[in-house]
C-alpha cells in the first residue's frame, strides 16, 4: 500500500518557476531511487528526472536538463522538483514513483500512481 502524494503544481507564465513535492509512505523498503514522470493529455508518460536516496546522484531527461533540479529529504521521505525557466511544452500532469534504470530504460517500481499535480505553463 504505497502512497504517493504529489503537490506544488499550478499555472505559471513561460519563464516562471514551480517547486513540486512528492511525499511517499507505506511499503518502501525496496525503494532505492525516486523519479518524476509527466504526461500530457493524449501523450505517453515520459521520464523527467531521478535521484538516488543514498548517494544523491541525479539524472535528467535532455528536455529539462539545466532547467529542473531534483532533490530529496530522506528523513521526510520526500522528493522535490525545482522547475525553472518553464516552457509551454512542460505543461503536463507530473507524477512521482520509485524508479530503476536498466540500460536506457527507466521503470516505475510501484504499480500505484498518485493523483499527480498539474503544471500549466502559458505563453
């Protein structure tokens, strides 16, 4: 019964910033890394960023590299996504999940997806 609660989304103008939060609870013993995904209506869900709990190593999709920063608070079981220089193409519902990478493929480890948080960027 993993619980994922995303928050922090909203409506911003292009060039603006938002900080998303993801609070995880429940059965998370096998979780080694957390990541953010996003999905726009009619599009497939895509990987955005990931961070490893222990090392703090990060990985970003090319589309957000240099603009987004992922971070975590291990004590609070929370990950964040600082989103700067937002573009209209960043508009999507953002979800978090535990992640694992195998080669170039990213996998969500929890079957449960939270409600997500809507990010809308106007131009």
